[in-house]
C-alpha cells in the first residue's frame, strides 16, 4: 500500500498526507504474532526470525520517514508493535471511548527491541516512556492525550473525519516531499 501511495505521489505534486487506520472497530493493531516469534526462539534454522525482524523494522522506518505527513487514526487497541506502528506516524488520534495503547512486552516477558525503545524515547516524554516501557501502562484515549502520546481523541464515529481534517491541515507540508522526508 505504501508503494502505491508513493507511486501516486511521484505522479502528482502538491499537498498530500496519509491517514492510517484499521477496518476492525476493536483493533488498530494487536501487534506481532508472539507465539510464532517465541517458537522461533528455540529453533530457527532458516533465519526467519532475523529476516522478519529486519523486514518489520524496515516497514516501521518507512512510515517514520514517509515523505508526507502521516496520521494514525487509532480506532481500537494497539498493543506491542501496534503501538509502535502508531508512534511511527507524525500525528496520532485515538478513539476516546474504547481501546488501549500499550507496549505490554514487560508484562508478558519479551524484550523490547532496541529500535523500538529508541522510537519510544523519541516520541514520548520521559515519564510516559517509563510508564510505557517499564510499567506496561495501558493508555486510554484520555490518559494518552494528557501525556502527549496522542494529539487528539474522538468517538469512533467522529474519528475518521477528525483524522481527515488533521491530514488536510497538514497536507500543505507534504507539498515539499523531499524536504519533509529529510527533516524527519
């Protein structure tokens, strides 16, 4: 999907922004398949875990450096890598009435990868970083907004329009794609 967006951006200059959301009202992203990853920890003859980790981090890096403003419309739960994906976006809006943002790796006994920790340090305040990483805090829309983890909350019904409005406000910055990507 990002390839298609970038191809369209090459064909047309001017304002642009990207909104990411999920079609499931309950989940933005439940993260990675931890059972598969745990199973590979014991036996990984093909090197699938390392290859997958590299591919996943490349995808997250691509979102972080996307050449236009990116808006995550977090319409439901975002756990682990789902929270990481949301934080890779420039701006985050979250459903106000339901859902959690949570890096629950500490709670389930998984080490947070170094690149993900670096992202959390970059995108979160010191106290929000500690609560997220060390205490596995489940951020509601209200608490995430108060801590600056998200920039806005809205009801499920209002979230798509609010995300589009935010994208429209940021789109003029996307007219300078090369500069926008470089400064990220």
